[in-house]
């Protein structure tokens, strides 16, 4: 409950601050019955309670009419009168006239509450009179403490009317040339009907009309894969004879050179063999003559 109370108080205070210009330090007019109620409930000082509720500094005032009324009520309200003597008096202008406290406080608000007063009272009639004034905020006391009354329906309606009035162009704007030309153009009757482009009916998505692909079994996929491999191998085998034919003309010019080198090698080996034979015969003749000479001796 306490959290909800503070939330509603902040919302109401924001409404009065934005729409009617209430600014801290807030000015509060204290009624005698409000001070008497706080004294009877022993809640404490009225200024401290109001500052704790509004969350900012407060200036409390009273009037001569309120003091005069408390004095007439007798000893029961003597304590409330002593409490209100601590606060400064607001000049109400009723010094010579005899005016009730409720009428005095209502007169301080006037028609628009230009001085942005908060009225702290327990009087129900004064409560309704203050809430009928634009910007009239009311504080009241209960067993749970001090409360701020929510804005009335009349105040909310007045705020909406002010917002609508601010949206309308001013007199200076109405006399401007641009608005006059625009107004004259709007007043001229238009015979031509506005042309609208009709959307053409679109057909279905062509991709959605394609036939669905059937899933082939695994054996068919394997056969298709092996067939592709064979097709890839056949071009490779057909390309091998072509490569051999391309390589043969490069080897043919080299064959006569190899044959000539082979012939030269055979001739050299034949020369070497002839030399070896000659040497062998020469050595055999020398050995035979030595043998014969030894026999004759």
C-alpha cells in the first residue's frame, strides 16, 4: 500500500508540475481543521509530513481568517492555533471583513490558481471547490498520514482542451499567405477522381510447380558412379596412343646417332682384339726358339 501511495503521489505531482506549473519550494495554505486532525492523531509537524510526501522543500502559510475562526472555536482548537502561529501569515485582504476560513482559502486560489497553492484541509466542501479550479491541488490527513488528492475530471478535461487549442494555428498564422493559398485550393471543387493503381493478380511461384525429385536407391547410385569412372578412364586410354605417336618423331632422329656410336665401339673392340692376338703370337715364337736352343746344347 505504501509503494502504491507514493507511486500515485509522484504521478499526481508530475501532472500539476507539467500542466499547471507547480515548482518547488511548494506553497501550502494550512486550514485549522487540518492542523487539528494532525494534532489529534499525533502524527507530528505538518510541514515535515508534507515535505516527506512531496519529496521537496515546502513553505507553509496561514491567514488571518483561519486564525480568527480557530479562536472562535474555543479551547479544543487552541493547540491547532498555537501550531499555526509558527507559520507566516499570507495577506488575504479580509482584515476588515468577516470571512470564513473556507471562503478565504478558496479566494486565494481564484479562477486559475496563478500562485500555485496547495490547500491542506479536511473540509469536504472546500475540497470540492478547490478541485474545480484548474491547478487546485488538495492535501488531506488520514490515519495513514498525509495524502495528495488525484486530479479531478474537470481538471483533466481542461488540460485536453488546452492541448487541442494549442494544436490550432494562431491568428498570425491564419493571416499568412501560405495558409490562405492552401485554404483556397481546398475550397475549390475537384471533379477528377483520384486514380488508384490496382494490384494485378499474381500467379503461383514457378519454382513450386517443378516436379519433385525422386530419391534413387543406393545400388543405382553406385552403378551410376562406376559408369562415370569407366567413362573417365576410356578417354585417358584413348589419349595414351596419341602421346606415344607424339613422342616417336622425337626419338627417330636420335637412332642414326646411336647406330653410328655402336659401330664405332665395335670397331674399337675389333682393333683391340687384333692387337692382343699379335702380342700373343709374338710371345709364343720367342718361347719356341729358346726351347730348341736348349735341346741342341
